[in-house]
């Protein structure tokens, strides 16, 4: 059975990264797509596990060589997905889990139209703002920039296949797991494997 692609996007502060980690922890058949980025590692992040941390010069080389399936400049840093990595991963037996912003998701939709695209929303704008403020590390200007960006990003939610509202982390995790399970049971995915037994 060919690998499936699950693409998760969401507003900054919606809890996307926490949900992605919870989904990974509960599903050993999901392989996380590690993106390149030019931003410095945050505390606890590991090169090659969370991101491949590269210089702007190296990222520019990857762009010019056509080695990225998607990339974006966001909040002063570049993020992108390796074309070579994706091609190799699609030949494997593990499903692939992407954590990307909207422009990256659109690029992946063109490359992998049968992928499953999931958008994570906070319950309300006020809850989102509270979560961002509770981080305590964002200057007010950047916080306002992120809130303005979220208002734009949320307008993209309707083209995704699924929406998950992260009001309760346990419930949102269960919903994500249910989406993955349902996608793996689609007839167009399973029938090619099962049909030889029924001929």
C-alpha cells in the first residue's frame, strides 16, 4: 500500500505543534516530514528531528537548485520541504505527516492532490490571543503581526478536507486520530491491496 500524506496547518497559537506531536506519539506508522528552516533552534529542538537548521545561503542554494517542493518566508525566516526527501518517502510504507503553513499546504496539494489536508483552529480569536500572550516571549509588534496574519489564514480553512477546533487537547487529538484512521480505510487506498483475493 502506497504511503499517504497528511498535511496539517493552522494558526500560530492554535496548538498545531502540540497536536502533531501527540498524533506522532500515538501512531508509529506516521513519519514526520522534517522541513528546512533558517531560523535558530528553539529550546529542546533537535536538528534533523524537528527541522533541518540551515543558513540563508544554504537555503538559497536549495531554491536555486530546484530542490524544494515548497518554501515560504515567514516572520523573517525561510521554511521549506525537500523534493528529494518527499520522493523517497512516498516510495516507503510509512504515511507522511506534514506540519506546514498555508502556502506550503497549497504547494503540496498541487504535488499530492490525494493527500489529506487538515486545518487546526482555536475556538475563538480571543482564546488565540490569550495563548499567544501567555507565551510571554513575543514582542507586542510581532504579536499583532501574528494576529493579523491569523485573520488572513483562517479565510483559507474552507478548502482543507477537515477542520479540527482545538478547544480541548484530548478531544482534538482523538479527532485527528479518527481522521487518519478513516483515511486509511478509504476504498481507493485499500482495494488495490485487497482486490487480488476477491478475483
